[in-house]
């Protein structure tokens, strides 16, 4: 597969030693579960063209804001990806895909012998035909029918985290049901691959009993939390517990995610955070994700209630200045 070939080339070129620790390569084959919303340094996206299936190669960001590099046939895609990896590695171990200059991207395309993206109107037309649904993608939670009558049951880890005990319990339970394969998916999800439909409901039940998310509308999927205290020594608040309390009691924004961070470092912050809850030595700050304005500052035990007040004020169209300032 394309993914396997890229992995082989990364090992051959020793790129793992040269690239950033969290460097990301996304290979999106255009299936039911689009990876369009996943951040990537180098992205390969399967694209239908008038000459058949080809790959759109881009760098930096999500599918919506990544910088297009080229549309390539299968026999050129891996080499172009490798050239881009080499170009990024030349910038140093802290460099990412978004740091590549236009000149260096053009050089990579010339080296492989492909047309740089945008050099012809045909290439722009190809991208304009891409499905909005595919670009938006959907969460890997639920039931997905595969080839040869196989099905995949997707379940997500609450706030992207689970204990080894939970994972072991779930794996042992579905193994007794005949499931022999679990695949990792974006969004901190697991896909249990089943040979037929008969065990689907039992797998969903087992996942729910383990504490995993089985409903794509579960409010926990709209909250991103870091490990928090006591798992992280930098954290001053229990991020996961606060996230769970907000999911169970507070109104969430219609668009964007809620980010809960145990400290000012802001770990796990998504690109589309509508609000951030940030741990401090005295408690937590609630911050507007779009403007950076602090909306409230409260003790840890009051965060969920304070967040509900923030949402109520916004829904009522009131001033969104600092609640602490208004009280004083």
C-alpha cells in the first residue's frame, strides 16, 4: 500500500532521526472516514480525475487549509512525498510542512518531474469537484459497512484517553465474540472489524460498559482534554474530571470544540477551539477561543457552573467581557 511504501522509505532515509518528534504524514484513500480534519505536515489525498484516480499532495494544515503541491499519478506520489520530507528535514528538526518555501516546493516537483499545483486550470477544476462531505469527514464512531460483507464498529476513547485495564477488558470481551482485529482511527477511536452483522450490538454494548463512546452525538466528543492532574506534574487541575462534568451538565457551543488544559501550556489544543479552560495555581481561566478574551476566572470546583454561566450569557446575547471584572 501507499502507506507501507512511505514507511519503508522513511526507514531507508532515516527520516525519523531528522524530522520533528510529532511530525505527521496523512494518507487519505478517500473512504468512508475522511481524514480531512486531521492536521498533517505532508498529506496525500486520493482524488478522482478525468484520467482516473490520482493523489493530491499538500503540506501543512488540514485538508481545508493545507498548501497544495501537486496532483500526481501513483508512480510519482511516493517519490514526491520523500522529496518533501527531505526538504523539511533540511530546515532542521523543529521544522514542519508549513515552513517550506514556494521555491523549495517547486524544486521538489521539478526533481520528481511533476507539474506544480496551480500551473494549469485543469488542476484547479479537479479540486473544485471534491465532495464537501469528504472534506468535512465524519467521526469514526458508529457502524460502517466494508467490502466482502465485513463491518466495522467504531468506538472512541473519552477525551482521547483510556487505561490499560479498559483496553484489555474490551479487547478480551470482543475476542470472545469472534473479533480478531482492532484498528486505530483518528479522533482517538478504535475500529473493531467484524466478519458479519451479528455481533455489532454486542460489541457496542461491551464498549459502552467499558466506558467508551458509542454514540456519534455524545457530548464528550466535542470536548478535548489533556491528561491533567495527577497524571501530568505540570497540571494544576483535574482536566478529564472537569471535561466529564461539563459534558454531563453544561450547554456546549453549536460549533467548535471546548478545550480543557491542566496548565498554561495548553496541551491537546485543537485548531477549532471555541473555548479554552486553562488551569492556574488558583483554579482555572475560561477563555474565548476566537478572541483570546478571558471570560471568567474561578476555583476548580466551580468551573462547570462558571462555564454554564458563560454559555448562558452568550446565548442571551449579553456582553462577553470578564465575569470576574463585572462582579468587581
